[in-house]
């Protein structure tokens, strides 16, 4: 075998063997990875719409998924909204829960973020950030309270708190939520949330 | 150069040829993921897995690979093991996989791995390559462990997530930011050089 044929044969064989190994590994782990993702979403829905017994996706778009959360009697108890958007450094993925009329946010949870550790990354901290998102009124649109306050009582019902030193991260979270709320409202008005089980 | 014993072959990775402190290889993961001890350990283990298995494969098929396509073949072999490690972590350790983010796929271009294939596995027996890869892996894990312990302790007051330093301690946020990585690595490299110089002086 001359050198050129040998080079081609060796590279092809190496490529084929590694491709084969990878497809086996891919098949073996795919199910498990999908399961992990589902579990994460399930846990998040249970957190943002307490009392959820079952759920179904009503709308699935690129950066927005609306889940209908149902209670004991299969009645609609709220929407869990999964949204993605740009943060200060990278994409923030979050989920928040609303009541069925879209009047109020129950609570918020952050699924994925790469904000600055120690500053922007506080958006995942209950004490520093998430607690100020509980029971917010969303009819007039949410606004950011700046400078930050220490207790929830000082906030108006439609205000959320800023993280000192991480205004942009706080603002970005708010932007993602306001934008997705707008989309969800327009979907609801067009009756898109009712169909599709 | 006289042949090294198997023990020496292993030990050289720990200090004399430590990939991080002496060869300055694999700086990207060293700086990027050592903000918490658990991330450092996970990155160290994933890299070791890739390094040991690629060294084994490369050392066993080195005679079949024509010199002209050796780098391409090594990269394909390394990339295969990296992808296996990445999928495995995503399937069984999702939180760690998330924390390490893009740095697991980036093991492909970690110079320690390609460097060992080129400098050692392609020229030595399977047994020696295995020992060499294990030594280098241990050296890399120890370096990441040291760096991440310092950074987590000073940056968050914790070790492996457990509060170690008391309430009085105000975390130095800079230590978990990229700047803290450079500062810590710089100080450690300086110390390593100092120790090396002291031992050489004593020998002389």
C-alpha cells in the first residue's frame, strides 16, 4: 500500500470507529438526558405554581413555552411560563408561574444563568432576589425598584427589587418576564392557550 | 537520557513535569473552572479519563498511523473520548455538567492531552504511556484541587459547598471572578519556581 492510500485508509477507519462508538454512546445517554431535562421542568412547574398535579404544554415557541398547570380536579390553576432571553453575560433561562387570569406572578425560579458570580448570579438567591418576586401584580406591568430596598413590605405590589451591584442582571430578568408576559397575553387573547391538550 | 523506572515515570507528572505548574499547559480549564472545588475535581477527572484512554489507544496503534496524518488521528481519538465524557456527565451528573458548561467539550483542545500523545504515547510502549498519562492526570487534578480550594475558600468561605470560615469572614468576590484565577495561579507559579530554585541550589 502506498503512503497516500494508507493515509486515507487510516483516517477513514479511525473516523468510522469513533463515529460508531459515539452513536452507541449517544443512543445510550439520549433518553436519560431528555429525562433530566423533563424532571427539571417538572420540578420548576411545581415550584412556581404550587399544587400542580399535572401539566401540559399549551404553546411551544423558540424562547417561550407556556405550560398549563392543573390541580386536583383537573382544573386550571395557573400557567407556568418558561422563557429564555439575554442576560448581562449569557442567556438566562427562567420559569415563573401566574394565576389563570394572568393578574399575578406567584413566584420565579431561574433555571440557567451565567451571570457574574457573587453579583449577577444572586438572581438565583431566594433571600437576595427571588423572594421579592412572590405575589407580584402584573396588570400594569412590572417595574424595578432602585435603589434596592431591604424588605418586601417596602415594595409596591407591581414593583420588584434590584440587586445592588447587579442592576443590569435584575433589569434583564425583568425584561425577559415583561416580554414573555406580553406574548402570553396576546396568545391568550387569540385563544391560543385554550386549545391543544 | 537514561531510561526512567516506572515509578519515576509516574512521579514526574506530580512535580518535575507537572502539567500546570511546570509545563504551563491546559491553562484554559485551569483558570476557567476552578471557582469551586467540585468543578475543579470534575474537570480534573474528565480530563484524566480522556488523557488515559487516548494515551492507551494512541500507544497501541502508533505503528499503524502514518506520520503525516498523526495529529488528525489523535484529535479524532481525543474528540471521541471527550464527547463520551460530555454525554456521560450530562446524563448522570446534570448539575456538574451545567456548571462546567462549554469547558468539557473544550478538553479536545487541552494541550496536555495532545502534548502527551505527541511527546510520549506515540514514542513509548502501552504500559509506559499508561503510567505517564496517570502521572500527568494526577498532577493536573492536584493542581486544579489546590487552585480551586484556595479560590473557593477565599471567594465564598466554603469548601465543597460547606461553610468553613465563620460569620466574621467577608468573601472576596474577586477570587471567584477570572481576575482571582490569574492572581492565584500567578502566586502559585511563583511559589513553584521558588521551591524549584531552592532545591536546585541545595543540590549544587
